[in-house]
C-alpha cells in the first residue's frame, strides 16, 4: 500500500546516456512534483504538474523533461546525462495545487553519473 | 523568494537527552512541514503544522506564524532519531515547498 513509489531506487550510468525515472502515487492526488537533493543534502523543487499540466519549471536545463501520462504518474526523462546530474531525485504529490496542502514524498532515486 | 534557515546545523546527543530544533522563515507561510531524512535517505513526514502545536509520541512541533518560526522538540532521544531534520515552507505567494538546509542529528549510546 505504498503511497508514492519511484523506480528505480538506484541508477548508475555513464555520461552522455539518456535515462528515465518513474513515479506513481496511489493517493488520488491531483498534483505531483520532482525535487532534487544535491550532495550537500539541499532539496530544491524542479517541476510541478497539476492534472497532467506543467505548473512549475524551476530553471531546470531542458535536458530534463517531465512527462505525466495521467494524474497518478509523473516520469522524469534526462537526456545527455552529465556528472553534475548525480543526485537523489524525489517525487512527491499533494491533494491539489493549493496553498496550505501537505506534500507526500517517495523514497527517492539515487542517480550516479560516471 | 522565501528564505528558510534552520539551527543548529549539527547536533550530537546522548541517548535519552532532549533537544529543540529551530526553523526561521522570512515571509508569511501557508504550509510548514517537518521531515526526518533517515540514514537510508528516506524522507519521512513528521508534521504538517502551518500554525499551532502538535504532538506525536516523543516528538512535538510548534509554529508561531506571526513571528515566523517553528520549533521541533525531540524528547528522550533514541539512536533511531539520527538523521537530518528538514523544515519546508510554502509561502510568499508561490506553490512550491522551499526547504531549509537541515539539522544533522546524531544520537549516541
């Protein structure tokens, strides 16, 4: 009965490759997010989708492309991976895109680019 | 954008000790959450507390929105409390959670 799940949990790949991370939530939420946690553990939002529509795009390189096939899924595709993309990526969801709404986080995907 | 500062940045406790972690924010907020990131990297929701006081077992949190701070109290700490504690706020008219830099807690036997 996992609320927010991500696959894979770990991803090791070489520079220049293209990879995807998948996220699914079974909470019936309308809004989903991607956050990046860097090596200093700083967490920052990357994208937000509400009902499959892109709402927030926080100055992320266009090598990163989120895709939301339906409300319950938000995948993150990364082209031409760079060393600096190594980080932990967290997916999250909330009931709706509104102020004052609690967000729930997935377990994270640790991406290592060599 | 809104600024979120946490203190202390690092904390070492003996098992059984109590502690208070602080989160200051620079603007009014509509949402404040406390998270615990355990040593395995999982982010665990502790509290959703835009204002007032809540308690859950040995943990409690208080947010004084008018004075722009929140406190997380840990009583009778255990080694399993180790990890990083983050506060995150949603405010300043935006729809994104802004995280603080975290408090790294280590509880020793």
